[in-house]
């Protein structure tokens, strides 16, 4: 330790936002409000349509203009999914760490490009799978880890609601189901061993608007994800079922409820032989609620400051999620080709790819 401590204060990290759309405006709000980072500005060729940036002089038309205005430690990439790779690769190449919105990229090849560019540049990278910062899911995972449910059998997610008109470049699989594929692995604590999927195109868009995914983790836990843009009400529910009961997280309201198996004894010996469950007590937990996007940002800043944070979703995890999406699509396409020789089966399979 030096005799005279270095009293030079460390300047705060300088962060920016790329893309001032539906999500980027919230990142801009949080960066400007943060006491831990200095807001370096935002880039959006379309300008600041939500008036998210207090100082209009900090809205730039390109990464080059942003960097010319001052040094930059990190950037949140909240541009349309198709643009993630070019933007993240450019930033990494200029020595800027990146927190890339989910899904990591529009294709596996592009996701890999981002991983390679970030690792080659020696900067930090992470993916914004913000559901992992939802208080209800964080607490659910903690309780499952502590063994509250005993052995876990099933993880089921439901993410349905009306179509958000802003999403032009991808379908429900990349935009929403990537959340679920990340969640089942994270909650189940094991990689996906296999999955199958059904999709539907009901709105006349080129991209799918409904997907049902069913699969199994390497640990043997079964999972099921129901995701669509066709439902007239928004539902965000994750259910984990085990031998002692079920935990249900509502991520819209950040509520977590435990449904215990009942402890009803039976004197009827043949009924005792059937090992079904009955309804027990239901408990809704009181949780401290913090904005998930803020928790995600804090985790990333911790990482940049040299304190790796378990809340940070690594680029390699984001790449694995993208791989799973494509594996499901290839399997589905193979089934379609096989069905194409089979008359009526081919018609049923058409328009039904993941
Ligand atoms: N984590 C979540 O839960 C969550 C929720 C919504 C969106 N997202 C992700 O965030 C990303 C953005 O989604 P959105 O809904 O905000 O989209 P959006 O269309 O509302 O906004 C995107 C913005 O990026 C700008 N843009 C386009 N190309 C750019 C470039 N090269 N540089 C800078 N800006 C550029 C556009 O002008 C637009 O303002 C998508 O990848 C989406 O999947 C994640």
C-alpha cells in the first residue's frame, strides 16, 4: 500500500446507447439517472423520437460522431435485431464494451461474429436477457436452488399477448422465445438436451406469430414454452413444478406464488398406493421490486469495474440460445421435407417452421 494514498478520483465509466427506440429510450433514461456512469450520448440515425435524451447535443447520427465527441467505455446496443452484429462488431473494434439487447443477433453466424470480435478486442460483452433480473424469477430460482420443490419435473413458460406493431424484422421465435429458451436453462441449471417446435403464421406476415416449444434439459427436466403475438391479453408466466409443489412467477407484476402439495392422508389402502397430489396452501411472497433493466445495467457496470456479476448473461450464453433456435428450425425443416413426399402431411407441415 503506498504511504501517500492516491487521492485521484477514478472518473466514472462513460456509457452510451445505440438506438433510441422503444427499449433504447429506457436505457438512455437509466444511464442519465445513474450516479455510477457518465452519459456519453446516444446514436440513432432517426433522431430522438421519444425525447429520451435531456441534452439534444448528445444525440448523434453515427458511432463515428459519438466517438469524436469523447471517449467511450461501453455502449448498450438497442438497435433492431438485424443491426446488432454490425453495430456491436464496430464498437468492439473501437475498444468499446457492449451490452447487446436480446436476442444476441439475427443469425447464429452473426452471433458468433459478435463473440469473436469482442474476445479479439479484449473488451467486455453481455446480452440483455433482462428476464433474469426480474425479482420474481430471481426469487423463484433461489427457492428452487434451496430445494423448496424437491426434485423438479417441469418448467413451463407462457409469453403471449397482442402484436407489438414496431417489430418488423423478426418473428416471435427470435423476439420472444429466446427469453424462454434462456430462462429454462437458467432456471433448470442444465443445458437443453433436445427440443421440438410448432409454429403458426396467422397474421399474414413473413415471420411466425406463434410457437410452441417442448423439450428436455440434460438433467431430465421437461420444459414447455407457449409464445405468441395472437392473444388479446398479455400473459408472462413461468411455472416450475416439483415433487413438493409448484412455484409460479408472474413477470408482469413481479409476483411469486408457491402452491404446496396438500398433505391429506388416506386410510384407504388402495388409494394410498396412487401417488397423486392434492391442493395444499398457497403463499404469495412479498418481494422487493427493482426495475429489471436497472439491475441488468448495474450487473454490467460491476463487470466493467472488475467485479464479475452472476446477473450478467455472457455472450457465449446468448450464442447458445441462438444455436438452440436454429437447431429447432433445422429439425422442423427436415420434417417438412420428409412430409413433402407424403401428400396431405406436406400440407399440414407447410407454414409450420420454427
Ligand atoms: N430485453 C427485452 O425484453 C427487450 C424488449 C424489447 C426489445 N428488445 C430488443 O431491443 C432491440 C430494439 O428493440 P426496440 O423495440 O427498441 O426497437 P425500435 O424499432 O423501437 O428501436 C430501434 C431504434 O434503433 C434505431 N437504429 C436503427 N439502426 C441503427 C443504427 N445502426 N445505429 C443506431 N440506431 C439505429 C432506429 O432508428 C430505432 O429508433 C431489439 O433487438 C429487441 O429485440 C428487448
